């Protein structure tokens, strides 16, 4: 991929906090976006948890041909409990017609100020009548992950958005638990979303194939190994 442009990303984050708006500009055949929200919804929906720090943002440069590159930082690592993360990506997105399109690409995850090895992700998917269906494969330092994803935005009963994610994790080294070893596991999540009086409400149910003492081997996408119901409320001030 390409090395993180930390200076450019830092400038973007400062701009986003100070100006509190999305900056978009056409540069010939290119479209440049600087924003505090991810520009590539397919990649963001597929690959990583959607948690973000207080200071976050990114840039996205796309060409009329469908090719794009960009960087996204979900966290600047300014608090003791968070680390600086820079996600660099590139891909190609193209519609077949007004109702069907496809997207393929890859993402490189780096943590410049932490002792965490970089990882890579390949992803691809289809957009059908406003809904997205995709798959991704990542090679993390300790395991391989295969993910299926669906965002049913094209059909929202009662204005409620529905998204689902299912991931299989294959550990490089089996983890010892009370009754043997865990070499692989799966996790999944279902999210219901609806805006209400300017507030984005999310109801999330997540779970995994592990339970009890086996949860000591869990290192998946969810914040918890066992079944968990989470209610999130977020309000954008711009």
C-alpha cells in the first residue's frame, strides 16, 4: 500500500475539529473529500468495529474512472486508553447500472505509536437497489478473519436500517482453555438503526460461538465474547 501521511492526516483532524464541516472539492477529474466520517461505507462496514475516538477523520481522493485512495483514522490516540490508528486504503468502485454496482479494494491498518503489528484486508461487494452485500479477508498478526456483511439500507421498514456481520476467526496458535484448546471461533452482530429528533439511535446485538471459560480465547470484532445488547445514541453538531 502506501505509508501513512501523518502530517496530512493531522492537518485534516485539526481542520475537522476547528471548522466542524466536510470539505469537498473537485480537482479536474478527481474529487477530494476531507471529513470526520468515513467516505468508503463498504470498507468501513466490512472490516473493523465502528468505534471512534474524540478526534478522528480522514481524506478520500477518487477519480471519475472509479479508482480511489484514502486514509481514515478512527482515533488520534490522545487519551490514555486509545492508540493512534491510521487506515490506508485503495480500491475501485463502479456501477453496472442505476440499481447495481460493485466495489473491490484493500486496506492497510497501522499503529505508529503502539507495539502492534500492521495488518491488511481485502474486500469486495455489490450494491443492489441501495443495499450493500460484501465479503472481506484479513491477515492479522495472530489470526485470519473471513467476514460476510449485509447492509439493508435499500429497504427500511418504519425507517429502521438493518445491518448484519458474520466473521470466522482462525487462530495461528491455538489457545489453551479449561477443557482443551480453541483454534477457531465465529462471532456475529445485528444492528438496528434509526434517526430520532436529530439523534442517531443504534440497537446492537452481538454474540460468538464461545462461552464460559472458552471466552478467554476470544479476540474478535465484538466488545464482549458472550451475548450483549447495546444501545447507542449519537448526535452530530454539524
